[in-house]
């Protein structure tokens, strides 16, 4: 099920358990996974995109192996907040994914996540080759961490 906002997403989750963050791109899907208490996002891997059925099968393997409780999918809005073709592609991926899993799915604004990931990798003095290999997973980490931080903030406001 696709939920309208991160608050609804948090309410649909069990009390604990990891969630996955995805940076969905044309060629790859960056994957990050939270700890069981949902405080820290860790970039884990990159799925090289082939076609939906193969991409989804690989993702569902990760979800099953890690006992994932929910999915946060980066939404690539334009800088002015408008919706473009990449948003439509991401939303279609999410809709197709709902046919294969009952896990709650939420979107998280991913504007500048790749820029932040690139900056962090440059500061870590990662080589150009290494940055290219891990950038999407690191961007997924930024996406997931943003969602985790918002969920923690909302919990603390109650």
C-alpha cells in the first residue's frame, strides 16, 4: 500500500524492525537499510536495473533476507517542486511493487540527495571510480535518513 505521507507510513509500521530506502534511477536502484530501532540509515548495495520483474525480484530478496517492515522511495521532484517524467516513473515502480508486496510504501522528497551524497564522498576523499560505484546507495542513505529523522521528530512531539 502506498501511503500519502510519512506520518501515515510510520503509523502503518510495527513498533520495530528495519525499513529500506530506495534511490530509484534509470540504470540503478540504490538501497539503504535502517537499524531495527529506525535511527540510522546505512547504504548497503546497488541493484543494476534490467527490467521490472528482475529488479523487483532482487529487491524482494533483500526485503525477505533483512525482514524489512516498510519501503521509503525517493521522489525526484524538480527543484521548483513540480512533477516530471522521473517522478511518474518512480510512482509507476511503486504501484507495480504494491502488486508484489503488502509492505507500506512512502515517498520522500529526494531533491539534492545525490548532491549531498557526492559532497560526502568527496569529503571522504573517495576516488572517482569509487564514487560512481556507491553514489546511488549513499543517496538512498540520505533519503532514508531524512525519513527516519522526520519519524523520530514526530514521535518526540507526541
